[in-house]
C-alpha cells in the first residue's frame, strides 16, 4: 500500500484540522509581528547569516507534514532575524520604502480573500480600479486616463513604453511585429536613466541602440539642447523619434529633468512623453516640494511605485496612461474562455487587458488601507520630511572636512564620500567601500554606492518614514570613526 495515498475515502483539504489551534497560533504570530516592528530600531539594520542558518535553506523537499507551530518556529528562527533591513530607520540603500503595519495587514487580508485580479465582477476588482483612480488624482491626470497596478517600477516603465512603441510604430505592430515598421524608432533619456529602460528596449524588440542616452547638465538633468540635436540627427538619418523619457528623480542622485520643457518638446516633435517617476513622481503630493515635478501631469504615461513613498509592502507599482484606448489596445486579448457576460462574475472589467499578466495579485488592498488610515496629506508631509532630512545630512557633510559631497542634493538622495588624503580614485573607492561594508556588518546603517561622472561615491536614499535626524547624526559620527579605523 502507498502510504501517501488516502485510503479512507474522505476528500482532503488544506484547511486546518483544528481551527482553534490555528487561531491561537495566528494570534501569536500577530503579537510577534507587532513586537517586530515596534522594536525594529533596537535591532541591527542587517546582519549576516551564520553557517547553520544558511544550511537550513538547503534542506530537501518536505514529503510529510509538520505541525504549523513548528513551521512558524523555523520561520521565526531562520527568516525573521535576517531581513534585508529596509524597514529599519537607518536603511538608506538603493531606493526602497519601509513598509507599514496596516499595509501588512492588507496583504494578509488580500491573501485570505484570495481573489485573482485578472478581472471579473467582485469587490477586489473595483478596489484595484479605485486605487488606480487615486493615483491619477495624486499625479494630476484626468479621470478619463487609464492605469494598472503592477509589480514595481521596472514593469510600470515597460507598460508605458510598450504603449508608446505601439502608438508611434506607424504599423499594427501587434499583428505584424517590429520588423514591419516603416522606420526604426528612437527613444531618448538622460545618461542617468535607470537600467530597466534598456531591458524594456530589448524586450520590445527595439534593441538597446534604440535608446539614446543624452548628456546631462551640471545638475545631472537631461540637456535639452543636446536632446534637440540628437532628435534632428536621427530624423536626418532615417529614424523615427518616438518617445522622450523624462526622469522625475534619477536613481544615482535624485536629479529631476525639466519635465515641462520635455512635455513641450514632445508635443512639438509629435513624440510620446513618458515619465519615469519611480523615484520622485509622488513628490506631486508633497506640499513643500511639489513644484519640483511641475509638468509631470502633462505626460502621456507615468511609472510610479507605491512601495516607495507610499510605503506599501512589496510589491506595488503603478503605470498610468493618458490615452485609455491606446493603453487597452496595446494589451487586450479576448479568448473564448475570457469573454464577458451581461451579468454575473464575468460581467466586470477584465483588468488583465491593461498589462502582461493574466493572473494578478490583490495589490490594491494594502495601498487602500494605509491611505484610508493616514490620508494622502500625511504621506505628502512624510515626503517633505525625507527631503528635509536629506538637506540636513547634506549640511552635516558640507560642515565636515573629512567628507565631500559628490552631486547636488535635489530631493532625498545624497551622494558623497569620505576623503583620503593623497589617494587615487581606485584607493578612494576601496576606502569608501570598506566603510560602507563595516557600517553594514556592524548593523549600524545600510548605504549603497554608485559612480557619478566617473567618480565612486556612497549614496544615502532616505525614503523611510522611521528615519530621524539623530539617525543621520549617528551615521556621520560612525563614518568618521570607521574612517579613522580604516586608516590606522
């Protein structure tokens, strides 16, 4: 007899055998989760996993059941103490939001409800559309515009650029492919553009060379005159300039292109205007700084990330498209098994018609619950707070002779480094990298590094609602201490 086969004649299920036990365990998990977030400041930002924990993740496929309490115990011992660290107040690596407890509850409830957001007539689908409408309102887009929730900024950019390609192809590219286009398309962005745009060009069949990287000015914004010259040169060479990509916050320094000037140029040249706003689009809701993204409301499409400055738990991105018909026509497919019905479950809108995924998670609930709890005005103030903190850190750097600022601080990203007398660029890179790694390994703070205009630097991106100014004071003190240690 095969012991893995049921011989009782009773149908199996994944539901708990004892609901009271699972309820008690669930209460324990929630209690632990509250403590985990409440006390996050008092734990290391990051710590490396010991060998026995790493070995745990090489265990073989489980064939037999384990009691749920033991399963949670393994998670509590081997997963929860070793996070990436982005919920910690001194996590400033790359560019990430720091989550929020209400959003985590939203994720839990969304998973319990279990709806697939490919579409249909149910509450989760309506909430998905409602959250997209809220995003349109935040960015100044018309109510008639379209949008979709996606995994994050990379996918949101791919959505917008795919609509741009199809709108400017000069042929039914969905039916005939990019090889049928009468002229090769050209897209334009600054040399500081995010790497996801290269991936988009490759995925769209246009190739990396279809994306022209335009030089930047002293503030690391796209050089408008150089852009105009590149467009004219490409037209003369037989290409079709199709899309301008404006950066509402570059990943290296937070530089914001002149979005109003790009919108005007795109209109003049009959080009699509896409804004990569994954860093800074939501500055539009920040009362003290919204002027920095003036012109974003004129875009044809925008990519933004609720999991950054709306602090939704990962993952949550959003693509907005001004022309709703162009958006739907880029992705909609109606096979016989997904036809709409006059009423019932299939009478709702098919949300998969606005992107690449047919199966879609219920991302909207975690965003919706946090916005309802706090209100959009508080999120705007938190954005202003992070920008003010970055300016405060900039002042600390400028006041300290051992440190040097490496790029203008436009919003909440500060690029700087520790000086090393008489050192070459290679030695400076090694020295600053060592400081960065020691900050991580000692659990003090998480910074990332990058290269700006050929010079290596450290990078603090403050997209964190838990950060306080005393955390930034601590960072400077610890950097100076580690700098002294590294030179001893």
